[in-house]
C-alpha cells in the first residue's frame, strides 16, 4: 500500500549547471584607477575568493553579488528569481558548508575566474510570454532560447561579482556605496547642484 502525500517539482536543479568564466593573462589586468600591479591585483582577488570559500559570512555577501546580476535577468524576463536563488543556495551548501559559487585559478600567468551555478530559466510559458515587459526584455536580448538565457544570466552574475570583488580588493566597496547613499540623502533634501558639490 502506498499513500501519496504530495506531488511537486523541486527548485533544486543540480543537473542543470551553467558555467561562465573570464580568462586572460595576468599581465592584462592593468588598473588605471589604483596604483596596483596586475600580479598584486590577481593575488588579492584570489585571496578574496578563497575567503568566500571558507567563511560563510563572506560567502553570503559574495554570492549575493552574483545574484544581483542573475536576479536582474530573471526579473526582466519573467522568471522566478526566488526559485533560482533557493536552488543555487542549496547548491552552495552541497559540501555541508555554505561556500562561494565561484573559483579562481592563477596558473602559468593566466587568470581564470569561473562561476558554476544551477539555473533553470525559461523563455516560453508563465510570465515570459504573457507579460509585455518580459517579452520586450527577451527581444532586447535577441530572443534567446532557454539555454542561451541561462548563459546570459550566469555571465551577468559573474560580471557583477567580478566588479564587486575588484572594488573590494582595490579602492574598497565603500567608495561607490557611500557616494550613492550620500547622493540619495542630498536628493531627499532637494539639495542644489552647488550644495551637492
């Protein structure tokens, strides 16, 4: 005898992994805005990623930066960002500890930064075909199929995370964040351009 308790699909999709990476020669990592050589930048970037691998407090914020990019694509195209995040956070815990979804290798003068994340995005059905903004977003992206949309989302997540880690290991994330908050406050109080300066 068998009693069916429920029937539902899972948001955890570990067999639907998407990889996105950036790779270049370490020598090409020249920074104009700070005085730091490419080797030092690559070393600091690697250490930041390693910290996110062993410290779940850092991993939470590190992975949140990835989802700033992925969620934007999911929301714009009418996909369920909460389901995507739930599955990816579960994947980040697959070893028994919450870890970074990215890895960095520095071998033979090559900087290789990679994101591996389970993603299940759609381009047909649900809001993706019905909502005019979702349809417009998909058109702007060149009408990708589901596989291509998952690759676009992963690339957006990696790019967003790369920018955040770059800021952290160079001038600090506070420079941009605090400037944004300051302008929000000044705009709230209707400061003039002269007052803002």
